[in-house]
C-alpha cells in the first residue's frame, strides 16, 4: 500500500461523514423551501411573458420564446389593456420569429406594442371578454371574499357555476370558459378563497390544501342561495379541484343549495405524491427527492396542523355522490395523470375523464378549446335539474 492509498483510507470516515451531512442538509433545506411554497404561495401576477408584438395581416409575430412556441392557445394583452386583447392560435411559423393567427380580437393589436403573452389567456376581469359583471363579496366568518358575479344572460336565477382557482392562482384562471358557461344558460361566481392574493389573511396565512378552504365554497353556496339561485355546479382548477371535492364531505352537507355536479381541471387529489414528484422535478435525485417529500409533509403538519389524509380525495372517492367531469393531461408535470386515472377507475359510475394529450398543468382548454367546451356544456346540461 502506498502513501496515497493509506491517506485515503485514513480519511474515508471523514469523507463519508461530510457526504452524509451534505445529504441531510440538502433534504432539510429542500424541505424548508418546499414547505414555505406549499403553505404560502400566492402572487399578484398571472404567469406569462412580456414580449414585443409584431403584426402581419391577420397574424401576430412574436419572438421565439418557450411561451410563444407552446402548443397552447395564447392570450395577448398590451401593457395598456384597454387598447385591445387577442386570442392567438397554433404556430404557423417558428423561425426566425413565431407567427400565429388571431382567433379573436378586441380592439386592434399593433406592431411595436409590448404585451403580456400567456397560456392563461386573461389577466384581468370579465371586461376583457366584453362581459358585464358585478364585483360582489362573499361573507364568511374570517372576512369578505372578493368575487365576480356574472348573471345568466336570460336573467333567470336557477343554476350557478362556482369557479374555484388553484394554489397560488387567481380568479382569472377560469375566464377561459366564461363564454362557454354563458351558452349553457348558467350564471357564474368567481370566488377568491382565503389566504390567496386579494383575499383575507387568516392567522399566519397558511393554505390548508383544500381542507379549510372548503368552508369558503360553503359560504359561496350560501351567497348563491341568498341571491335567489336554486342549484350549483362547482368547478375547480388544480388545488381548487381538491377544495371542490372537500366541500362534498359529510361535514359540509347538506349544502345551502344542491350541488348537481363537479368539474375538475388538473386536480390535485393526493398531496403526498405531488410533494415527492415536485421535489424530483426540482432537480433533486430520487434518493433525495423521496425523503424531501416526507420531510415537507412533516414540516407542514408541524407548522400548520395540516392533515394530509383529510385532503386525500382518492381515499375519499367512495363517498362522492355527484357526477364529476374531469380534464387532465398525461403531460402534466405538476400533478401526475395517474391520480385522475385512479379517481376515474375508483368511480366509473360518476367520473367522466377526458385525457388531453400534450397539455401543461391547467392548460387542457388551450389544446382544443372547442372539444373542451363541448364536453363542459354537455355536462352542465346533463346534470342540472
């Protein structure tokens, strides 16, 4: 044995100890960051990219960036939103710039304008769709929740669709289906749940992943009853889907008005699995991602008292008793598609699953709006009394 080998053997225990300490530190730091994001995530800005927009006839011209190159239908909103708004379709040209056709337009989008471009399409209020609406508040024990109320075009107060945004999201997530829901004859209520942006903060501002937020859905149903509505459909996006299903549990029933059905878009149904997958998606190797996921669960439970079993909607599947329309994509990297398949498999008598190939998280509508809206409208017509 030479001197170098002897030196290495002597220092092996120290090297292993340092490596193990680094491993533990990576788990702990990753878990702290993950827990903070899970508990408090909210933003005043809707996800999108600011770009200089060009115009070529009935097409818009955009720089070749990930958002402009995506398969999604996109929204283009100038910095001064009163100047216009456009929906643009599939990519027709990719190099040296991206060219996409204008599908709908309010005002005229002009060359040289800086615009917000996003697959969330809308970043404002229903006014972006030239739809009249009311700013209302939903009264709760923790304060008033801001909401948009869009009455049915007929003026009839029968069915109302209550829109529930996702984790870190805002009401405008649901505006993509506003016109579709109008065609069903239903009214709409877009509610902001507690501890989200622009809503009352409760305690330390921790989210409960669908558990306590379900009380806000109950308050929205009370608002609907007090304003003359007779039945409701709940529509939730991502965590909003978990909130909608949590509102079906026995502690919240019977409801102030009957809930005839639930529409879910990319719903978060089992959070423990999502935590592990998000840790892996963040670049952590599998050997670190699994313990990080478990550590996040422990930290969140210790800080907020979160009961992950109470928001496990796959375990709760046997108790559901209303029809469920479910949109999800095998390409979703935020909430795994297997959860949607598991729910549909557990309750084939209630769940109508639409698998949307190639869609990102909460972007099922963007891949094929006509197909999405046809399924949505048919479901609403089927479930309303």
